[in-house]
C-alpha cells in the first residue's frame, strides 16, 4: 500500500519521536544514552528541553534524545508559558544504556532544570 508523502509526513510529525544526535544507523538502546524531558508545557504547566550539546545549538530544542556514551555538556532549559525561566549546564560522563529524565530541580530561589537518573528501563511511559 502506498502512503502519500504528505500523509506520511503529517503522521511522523504527529507522534513524539526520539532525536538521534549521532551519525550513522540507529543503535540498540544498550549502546546509547536516552534523555527524556517534557515538551508539552500546556499539559504539564512547564517544559524541560535540551537546547545545546557540547556547545552546539539544537534548533528547535529537543525533549527526547539519544546520544553516544561519553562526557557531554548539555544546556537544559526550563520553560513556563513559552518563556525560558531557568537555564542550567550539566556536564556529565554518560554510560551506555543509561536513561535520564529531565526535570525541574528545587533550588533556593526557584527551580532549575536538572538530569535525574531514570532507573526503569521502560522510559516510554
């Protein structure tokens, strides 16, 4: 069955998809690091996204990414009502197979986006 390209594109854009920030074919989840945030501020009241990795701007910012293991610096942004409220830089040594959830962290004077290790391997829920 042939699917019109326009229909296929609309379908692809309708669902949430993981952005692979590495070259080549998609790797098994045991060989990559998954980082997931909140991209729908309307339903959650806020959003947490990755806007930069290792000094390179991601445009648009991403809420669900896979990266290769290693040391990376991620710029996270906490967004309320479409306006960036807080920014943090998270430098970390990421290990293959690890899963992280981006969330607002409670700090004195407000919230700041941070990475929280996600122990459950089923991050899709």
